[in-house]
C-alpha cells in the first residue's frame, strides 16, 4: 500500500474516533496499533478531546507528521464499534487500502437512529421526573419537554451553535415549559419536572471520561473534559435561573 494514502486513511479513522466520543487512550492506542501493524517506525501519537497529532517514520526513512482537529463531537456507539473492528483488521493487515477506504466511507455515511434517540429523550425525561417525586401529570409534561428538547437541540446542532449557548437555551426552554405548566395548574410539582428534564443535559459521560483520563495519566485531556463539564453545568444553572427570575417560577 502507498504510505501517504494509507496514513490519510489512518488519520481519518483517528478523526472519526474523536468525533464519535472515543476515550483519549483508545484514540492514541488505536492509531499507534494501526501504524505499527503496518510496519511504520517511531510512532508517537498525542490526543486531546478535540485534536490529535501523529508523527512517525515512513518505510523509506522519511519523517512524517500530521494532525487532525474535530470541532464537533457527539457520542455514537455504533460508529465506535465499527471503527474498533476496522482498527483490529488494519492492525492485523487483513485489508487492502481500497477495502479500508470503503469501510471508512460506510461508517461516515451510517445514519443515526433518530427515532430511537427521540424515544430515549421522551422516556428518560418522564422516568427521571417520576424518580424525583413527580406524579402522572408531571410525567406527561416531562415527556412533552423531552420531545420538544430533542428537536430544539437538533435544530441548534444544524446551526452549528456553541455547546455552552446551546445548553443555556435548552435549559431556558425546558424551564419555561415547566413554569408555565405550573402557573396554569397542569402540574403541582414544578421542581420534579425541571430536575427530571435537566438530567437530559447533565454532562455525566464527560465527567466520567475526564476522571478516567486523569486516573489513566492523561491529565491534559482529563482537565479539559472536566472544565467542559463544569461549564455545561454552570450553563444549565444560568438558563434555569434566568427563566425562574423572568417568569417568577416557584
């Protein structure tokens, strides 16, 4: 296989791993295994949640360096499963360059199951509301908020809106619906609705991954993820707080 074309494919796989929410150690390890499996030498990989750089020596002794940046990351476990299988096959030299590019093309064009995600938003919001003490009416309102929130977040993603701004606006929307429903006496327990639906925005995975990165020794990526999670949590508080003051919620 042509070295430069092969490395272009490897860089694309690393980019997709970052984009779809792979752990930092997995991104570094996957790229390193592919390069070493294909016979490259002096392989060094450094990654953070939005960027990775790769340096190595080609088969003819020429030094090589590349970097990739992922500006928008979203966890997609189906893509990660396909990418991990592809990494193993490349590491074992089971595929030709044409087959590798075909699989990358397939993964990049594999669509999300939007219906399943929508159901997850609705059911999660309703169940979390019940968990926090809500009744039947509160559960129904929370399910409606989950439905609205899914399309609202999807719209903002299409507009490439910043994560912090997106979180503030989303929390404002859900708080507004809960407060208005309480004011017109549809629900009695406003707090259970707000708290339950806010769980859709809580950065639990980011916090978990940041702690795992820190424990694993990837302090830069761990701290950056932790800062991101703290900023998202603050954005949630700001959005809800603003609407509570504006609409004078209980």
